[in-house]
C-alpha cells in the first residue's frame, strides 16, 4: 500500500514538472521563433531556440529516471545518454549566448566547446561517455532517481563543461563595470544557478540526498535569457524608431532645401518679369509727366490706359502664380494648352538669365490641348525644366531645352529633351526613386514631384539618356489629345 501511494505521488509531481517544462519551453520556442522572423536579432533568437529545445529534450528523458523503486526503468541507458547529450548541448549553447549578449570576447572558448560537443552523440553511442550501470539515489520527496554512471571520458566532459560554465561567470563579473544595467540584472538572475549547480555536484558525489534541481536550473536560465533578449529587442526597436524619426527630420530638411533652391531659381525669373512690367509703368509715367509739363493741353488718358494695362498684366501674372502654388487636393481637370504652360515655364525658369543663356524651344502647337490639372502639369514642366537647367549650369556644350509632342490618336504624348551632359545607367534606371538625383547637392524631390504629377493622371513617364548625349523625358497621358481650331489657338497665344 505504501509503495502504491508513493508511486502515485511521484507520478503526480514528475508529470507536473514535465508539463510545466513543456508549457514553458513550448511557449518560449514559439515566441522566439516569431522574434527571429520579425526582428533583426535573428541569430540570438535562433541560438536561444536551440537552447530551449535541448532543455525540453532533457526534461523528457529526465522524468523517465524518477522511479518509485530502485529498479532501472526500460530504456534507462538510452535516457541516460540523452540526458548527458542534452545537458552538454545546453552548456555549450549557454556559453555561446551569454558570450554574445554580454560581449565577453570568448570566441576561442566557444569554438573549443563546439569542437568537443558536436561529436559527442557518436561517442555516447559507442559507449565512451555513459557506462551501462546505474545508481539508485533516494529522493527527499519519496522514491528514487536512477542515475547513470559516467565513464572516465564522461567525467572529463563534465569537468570541462562545469569549468566553462563557471568561467563565463568569472569573466562576466570581471567586466561588471562595463556592463549595462540590463546585463547586470541578467547576470544576477543567472547567478542563482551557481548554488544549484554546487548542490548537484554534492549530490552526484553522494554528499547529499538527491534533490531534483536540474529542471529548476534550466527554467531559471531560459526565463532569464528570454527576458534579456526581449529587453534587447525592445531597446533596438526604440533605437530604430528614434533613428527613423531622425531620418524623417533629415528628409524634411532636404525637402525644404530643395524647395528653397527651386524657389530661388523661380524667383529670379519672377523678378525679371516684374521688372519688365514696372519698367513699362515707369517709362509711361516719365513720358506722360514730360508731355504734361510741355503741353498744358496734353490729354493723358492714353498713357493712363497703358499704365492700367501694364498693372493688370502684372496682377494677372501674380494670380497665375498663386494658382500654381495652391495646396494639393483632388484633380481639377480642364482643357489645358501645354504650349501655354511651356511659355509660363520659360518666364519662370530664368533660363535666359544664365551666361551663356539656355535656349528654350517650344515645338508644341498652340492648337494642342489636353484634359489635365493645370497645377500638376505646371509642376511637371517646371521641375523637368529646372532639373535640366541645373544639369547644364556648368555644361560647356550646346545649351538647349526642347518641348515637343508625338501625334497619337488615343494618347497625349509630351516630350521634354535637353542637350546637357546626360546621366549614367545606374542613375537613369532608378531616377524616380526617392532621394535619387542627377545633381551634386540635390535631393531628387523635383523628380519625385514629376513622377507624382504623371501618376495623378494615370500616366507613365520614360527617360532616355546617355552620358554626353543629353536626356529625354517622354510623358504619356491616357487621354486622347484635343486639337482646337486656329481661332481658339490665337486666343491662347494672345492670353
């Protein structure tokens, strides 16, 4: 009756240990497998998964060695070999992981441990590690633990692993001041294993009645390493978020610099045009004043009308600029004349102000219209023009930008080409990716805006360029061209 009760009680707590191990290691293996897939700490997570798998194997074979009687169970020899192999791999993996996490610089030790551990299963099968004999050790909780007997080589292996285990702690504590707070907490938690290991040594040599502590050791190590690795990934995630925010700030600064550069180029063209308007007003005013002084009967009506016409032109010019710089919104489609857009771009770009000047040639007929959003079409032409002007700033060859179109019944195809220095294939093939630019100090924002303007109209853009042969952009819009009558084109040309 006592033996039966003892056997049932032992079965209960050994099964409890087994299922606790299965639940703990199973959860941690799945958790770190996901971490290995989703985080950048793939290597450490995979090493930890290997450690947890070895711990799980050890728990399975270890439970088989708890018996209510001193009689060795069936497959006891296989279980004893499994224990030794699993615990050896656990020790090696522990040293590997702790060396990586704490940066202990023990690569030679780790390589040495792997060199003697990898052939261990072969040595165990040959009978060189565990002898075919067993010792039954009484357990404080009742029953017996059937312990395998190591051979001489097995004892040497045990001493090597124990020395490596304790040596890692010695090296880690010597570097205590260099460790982070997280690393110090990990080392303190793992230090709980040291007295447990000492207890197991005393039990092994018969100084103590057997106390099952190996599973507790592995539980402590597994939880401590998992928590530390999770904390490291959390810190890396925070650092990555911070770096991402800094990168976004840097990108916004680049966008602002590009915007200011483009604004500076456009402003020069605007100032030149406004100077022409105000020069006309000033000339008319000066001539009118002189005529009025010489002729008391002078009728200044015509001069005032001309002055009013010049100021109205300046006013309309500023209104058009404001319309072009409105914030993004839904597409506002209307019939737009690309030739008229090119004429405005010619005024705004300031190409004629360079020395020598850059010639803009408009071959798009005034009769051609396309259904598009005027703002985006202006962005497209202006940014491509400014990009070409910047590329030809120091170009000593022909300095010309041409605007053309390709006749097609179902699509509107607009072409912008320049005679500048061109670009190499590695730049040309990735031209519309963010931050790719042909300019030395550019950020590529202008070309990104060009690509966006074409995409807004469900169109496509292609680039053809060779070094020293200029660059050609072909913009294809899916809507068919609209050809107006000559009278309508005359209105456009006079606008």
